[in-house]
C-alpha cells in the first residue's frame, strides 16, 4: 500500500517502554470502581456497603443490552457506594472497596461452558470485556451479529498508533498464546473465515512473534501496516486493511467487518480458559515527568497517583497529567482518577512539554484538510461553529470526525480544531433535538 493513499500525520512515537515487560503492582489499600466504564447504560450495583467481596466477584450487572458487567478487582470490604466524577467529566456510581491485601479469587470462578454461538456470546458478555484500546464499546454487543455469515473478516487491532503507549505491544509479546487462543475462539464460535491481525510496521518484534504463532493457521493473517497516525482508528483501519468505506451512521458489521482490540481478544481468551473476568489493566506510565516509565498491571479502580507512585513517582513537578495518549487522551485534574477498563496510559509532562500554545489567525493553508483521515474540512467546520450554524456543520459532516487530532497537530496557527469539533457535535445534537420537538409540536 502506498503512503500516498493515507491521510494522517507522522507523530513522534516515543515508545520508550516497548522493551520492558509489564510489572504487576501490589494491591492498593482501596479501589474506586466506576460502574460506567463502557459505552452504553451504566451497570447496576448488586452489592451493599459492608459486603465482603473477592477478586472476580460480580459487583454490578449490565444495565441494558449495550452495557457490561463490573467485577471486584481486589478482595475486601465494600466501604462506600457513591457518585463520582469520571475523567471525561460525567458522573456515575462507583463502588469503593477496602482491600484486605489478600487478592483472594472468588470461589465460584470457573471457565464458562461454551457449546454454541449463544453460550459464546454469553461468555463474552460475562467476561466484562469492552474495547480495551479506549473505545470501550461492549465486545458482546459487537460480536452479537446473530447471522455470522455477515462477518467477512475480523480485524484484530494491534496498530497502537498513539505516541508513548505500548500496552498492546506488550500484550502481543507477553500474551501471544492468549491472543491466538482468542483467534481460535472467534474462528470456532463465529465461524469466521478470515482473521487479520493488523500491526503498524514500527513493531517488527510483534509482527515476527505473531507471524510465528499464527503459522499453520490458514485463517489467520498477520498484516504489517504503514506507520501513520491514526492507523488504529476503527474506520481508518477497516479502509486500510480491506479497502471498504464505512458509510456515515453505519457500523463495521454493515460492511462485513468486525474490529477487536488485541488486548480485548487476549482478555476474552483468559476468561474463557480460567473463568477470571476483566479485573486488571496494563497501563503505560510515561512522559517527561515520570521517574521510571514502565507498563504497570493495576487492579481496575486503582487511583492514577498510586500507579504513578509504583513507577517511581514524579521526577519533577508535573504540569500536565493525561489519561490516554498525547493525541486523543484527556487531561486530568486529579491524581485520584481511577484506572478504568479503557485506560491504556497515564502520561505526566514537565513544564516544557506541557506549555500551552497560543492560537493565531487561520492562514488558510489547507493543511488540516490534507491530513484529515476522514477527508473533512476542519477549517470550514471551525468557521461554521463560530457562526453556531448547525445546518452547515451537518452539511460538512462533523459527525464523521473521529477526534483523532491530526488537524490540530499539524496546524501552523495552533487552532483548537478538535475541541471545536467536539463542541460542534453537541451543538448539532441539541439542534436536532430542538427541531424534533418543534416538529412533534407541529410548528
Ligand atoms: S491548518 Fe490551521 S491555518 Fe491551515 S487552514 Fe487549517 S486551520 Fe487554517
Ligand atoms: S477533523 Fe476530526 S477526523 Fe479530521 S483530522 Fe480533525 S479530529 Fe481528525
């Protein structure tokens, strides 16, 4: 594939921790487990204050079809159940568990009995797995396609195209067998004809390891992709792997594709072979303010500050803390923000790296258009937003923006183009709701 076909940007990789095996941290004194760590309805709490829970015990069941169960990540006592402010700004209920330090596995943990498609989908749901690369869409909903003949291929996303983050990289090296076991489960129960493990070509060790593991399985192909951000974006990946374009408002399965994050696949296999659901997460801790960058395996609900402390703490005063990667991550205001299912990185930056940029006037260079992987016109979207023109924003297809940040990254005028698009989506949503109300009222 020629790079000429690819829109996007070349970002500094800074994969400083790729060569370091992930290290499991000791259990923290308390965990604060949000009951909404996925797209869809929050999970409903099934424990009470004072209950004793063990690792892997259900603490909240799915609150609807698009939802996911939540499990205790440490053994101990439920101390509080209270609302918390999530790192994205929304509030949800959270279960605070005081750890007894024992990490006792729940007695009923046992591999699920899988005999057919329905019992496989139930197992996927019970595993608590969601899009672990950060998308957090419940995997059971993604795989519940009813008619498996609709699936032309499953793409296993090992692109990990963001800077710094290497947790999927370590999954491919440290959990190779679980990735392959996950592929075999998908082949068997979804009757999949083709699985493509897609990896950016800046990870030759992962490509070699996965190729070696997949040798002899003619349904599994390991595909090296050109290194260009945002190669791992779902729509971008489908296009670059299959050439198929996802129409606006459609799902990958509407074009015959399913995309799963590589760590989601390994975690699903872990559940199906051991019965232990998703209770911990491997997180890349890095950035210019971190003393000992490393990949840390932490119980879900561990405070960010404690994970950073395990990585040696700060080597200078941190000026910016980000949950996620430098392109799509969200700045944090507190070190108390807990590790959630979708947390793949905690980055802390010193004053130099965190210095704010001052925007100047757009010089109409067109760079944002040239680099947008969705072929949008970010500078025009910004103009439409300034006029609060919802119809123009819709015509310019703001809904297709994947918030990758390529436009802002390369803008010589440092325009806050991604933030504007996020606000524009809210504007369009409110506008459509108002229009619907007026229409229903016959005005
Ligand atoms: S890249 Fe920046 S300066 Fe250039 S057209 Fe886009 S918004 Fe304007
Ligand atoms: S407009 Fe959206 S999709 Fe296009 S580069 Fe900017 S953030 Fe990415």
